[in-house]
């Protein structure tokens, strides 16, 4: 049994301290997922923490054999959607996207200042390009490229067939490439 499944089983049996294992393992990933959905660091932090709390309260309903993160991601995504409903916005607006530096998409250390500058420029362009995509297109790219989910996991998280994941990802990548081409 892997670490996630063991922690979940322990929580379901009342050993709630085991939930810390899941939080520690996924907290950064959850924060960045929420950040890429909301575009706001404070909202991302609040929503990712709230998602862990809601997941903890619902842990007894978790079905063995499922992937914890895909189950958790559905909770996180719904919280992000409800957040915007509460503030009466129909579409997600990234008002402070330019003010945030975005997640660190390229983590390799650069050898010299010129390389650091080039990496930062590329990261900023990619971040701006992602923010110009429609929510669904951005989400599918984030799940595949930044959350590193498999097609099957994405299908489960979004409740769509695997074939739809592949198709939507193909077209979303094309749209992003076209946006990034416009930055040249």
C-alpha cells in the first residue's frame, strides 16, 4: 500500500494525525493549482487551505484505490468556482496577474545572470500567455504540464472521457502557441 493510501486508511480509522502526510505532500501543488486558477496569491492560499479542510472532513467518503490528488483537485476546483460566484463574477478575472510573478515554472538554477534573465523572460511570457487562455484551456494545460497528471487522472478530475482530454489539450496547446507567437 502506498503512502497516500495508508494515510487515508489511517484517517478513516480515526488516526487523524496521518492527514498531515497528505497535506505536506500536496500543499505546494495545491497552492500553485489554485494560483493558476485564480491568479491571486492570497485567494490561492486561502482556497488551498480550505480545500484541505473540506477534504479532511470528507475523508471517510474517499474510495480506496482512487488517486487522492485527483479527488482533492475536484474539491479545490469547486471551491475556486464558488469563490467567484460569491463575489458575483461570471468569468474569472485576473486583475492582479501582472502583479504576481506566477509560479516558478522553470526551477533549474541558471549558471549566469544572462541565463537567469532569459529564464525569467520566458517564464513571464508563458505566464502572460496562460492568463490569456480561456479558463478551460488554461486548466487542462495546467493539469497536464504543471500538475503532471496523466490523461486518465485529468479525465477523472474533470469528469470527461480520456479522448476529450487529449483533444482539449491538443487545441489548448495550439491556442497557447498562437498567443506566445504574438509576443515575438
